[in-house]
C-alpha cells in the first residue's frame, strides 16, 4: 500500500482520489475501475508522471484517431491522448466463470510497450 485516505462513506471514492495523487510518480502505473474514467481526474493522474490503465464504462464511445496493428487505437479522453484497448476478459471465481467485453484506456501509447 502506498497511500490511503479515509472519510465518511457518504463521500464518493472519486472525491478522495485527488488526495492520493501525491504518491504517484513517473515509472508507476495506476489501475482504475470504470468510476474513475472522468477526463478531468485522469488528466490529474497523468500530470503526476504516472501512467494509467482505466476501465471505461460500456456505453462510452471514443473517437478513433489512428489504429494500431494489435487492434487498439489512439483516442482522446478530454485533452488526454490515450490508447484504447477493447478486449474479452474471463473472470473465474469459486462461484463460476463470467466473460465480458471491456474497453480499457491507457496513457501507454505504444502497443509494443
């Protein structure tokens, strides 16, 4: 664990996130779920120098600016350049398996990386 913020549950988790940015720096990658896909918040994360990989909400459409050989594509999320990866992920737990299609956005723009 690198950092933590605590407060009342009546305050949403994305409200606490800016307090944690102090712990991010270049060479790190932040993994985030779909509630963290707000353009302004992602720009704040990227400004720390850390990279990010965030799941986007299913209905969110992203502009295709360029396609990469691996099927991912360059896009913009607010003013932030991101590479969008659409993939099928299977989650296996003791309750069974579930497969879904997910859209991920990352600041790692080179598909070879």
